[in-house]
C-alpha cells in the first residue's frame, strides 16, 4: 500500500513538472510573439523605409545629373522576417506627370539670355542685343530664325554635306540675297561634327538685322516673337516673363504592419517624407541664393511619362531618362513671384518660408513673393525627366 502511494506521488510529480515546463514554454512563446517579434518586425520595416529613402535620394541625384538613362531599384516591401513571411510589408509606387506644377512670374527684366535647341518660339520680345547660331556638333541641314512666326521674314543658314555654308534672308518673302561664307572646296569648308558659331547680328555674315530693324520700326509688330529651328543663343529684352511648368511627381506609399505608414515623394527636384497629414522636404531643395545673394538659381524638374502605378512587396526597377535641359538667365529682375500647386503644399511652405516670410497656402497652392525676391539675376534650369515603371 505504501509502495503504491509512493508511485502515485511520483507520477503526479512528473505530470506537474511537464505541465510547468509547458506553461514556461507557452509563456516564453507568447512573450516572443507579443513583444519580441513585433519589435523586430518594426525595426525591419524601419530599415526598409530607410532603404526606400536611399532609393529616392539616388533617384533625385540621377535626375539632377547629365546621365541620359539610369535605373533605380526600389524595394516595395521589407521581405518579411525569416520563418514569418506573412509579416512582409508592401508598397505602391505612383507616377503622375500632371500632379503638380509651378508658375514663376518675372517682372521688369532688363535682359534674358537663353540657349534654344530644336523648334522653339520665344514671345514678348522688345529688343535683341545678341543672337548667334551655336552648336557643339555641326550637322548638314537648314538652321533658321522667323520673326513673328512669319516665313516671309526670316533668315536661313544652309550647311551642305561637303561643309559649304550659305545664308539667305527674306523680307516680306523677297530675298535680300545669298551670302556664301564657305564654298565647300578643300581648305574653305566647315568641319562637320565640330563646334560652330555664327553671329547673326554681324552685317558681314547675314542680313538679319535688316528685317529686325523693320520690326523695331513697326509699332504694330511690337512686342514680337522669334521662332528658331536649330541650336541658337539669344539675348533679348522682354516685356515680362511667365513660366508655367507642369512638374509632376513620383511617389512611394508604404503599407506597413508594425511601423507607421509613410510616403516618399520626388517632386520638382526635392525628396519629401510624408507621415499622416504632415510632410517635409528631406533633401535636394530646388532653389538657392548665390554670389552674395545677388543670384537666384532655380532648378525646375518636369516629370514626364505615362500616369501609372505599381504595387507589391518585391523589388521594382524604375527607369528614368533625362530627356533634355535648358538654361535661362534673366538679368536684373525687379520682381519675382512663384506659385506652386502641390498636394505637399505644407512642405513647400516650410521650405520657402526660410527664404521669405511672405509665403501663404490656399487650396494646395503655395504663393511666395517678397523683398527677398527683388532685384536679382535669375538663373533657371529646366530639366525634363521621363520615368518608366515596370
């Protein structure tokens, strides 16, 4: 009887020990699931958001460079924890070329210098102080300038396959005569592919000043426009100048499980971080004062491509191409103002208010103008960046 009772107690002790071990293991596993795994998953998602931020910083750097084409890897999700793949976060990237815009108004400008390439029209001109054809890669063809987009008043520069150079100017569709500057024979021909420049206001090289003076003397023709077909450099005085540029945006929005959902946006050269309703510019501002604040340099980025979006939790490869860029220099501008239409208007306000207190927001449009933007030389660089999603 005593032996049986002893055996029963041994059995009970073993069962209790097993139960206690199970309780400890269950408590340990529960603690891991309740505290350790969420903390580890949150840290994993934070690291992932930092990787996305690096990708957007790389995107901005390549958009600012002269590289014609580049690839940027953007991880849509964090990949999840080992043995817990169901915990993986995800994300969505969106391209909207018409999602934002900037309007820059320049008043009382003394002079503007521009480099143009291709078919380009400049309006509201009152006087031209310099004009020359200029190219770093001379090719055969016709290079021309029209006044008021009228083919009857134009000058044309003809470059032949053998390097001959002939100019012809027309006033009211009547030729003022051909001028042969290079005959194309050996020793008297242009070298195709080389840098070439020619001053169109030099009377010895063209009759363009004749039709230009006719325009100055006709009040009905002022202000006038110049239409270029080719590569030219022009300096002129305008009435006023207004640039309306659709900047667009490229955006990533995270769908996290354990960390705060955030957005990263590339818009007009800036990388922004948005969390909830608040957003701020984190890198690559597009505007700065230089030369002891006498020069205002602005870089404006026009995002182009097909409006689209892509979601998932894998790795996405985004292609971007810097299609073209132009520089505009405006001398001694009396008044400068700008309006930025953007869903991230509060971020632009925080940035611009550091430069000028006269900054306000209304209907997702930030308006800024003050004495900080007066009597400056303004240098505006515009870049067209084409973005292609997979």
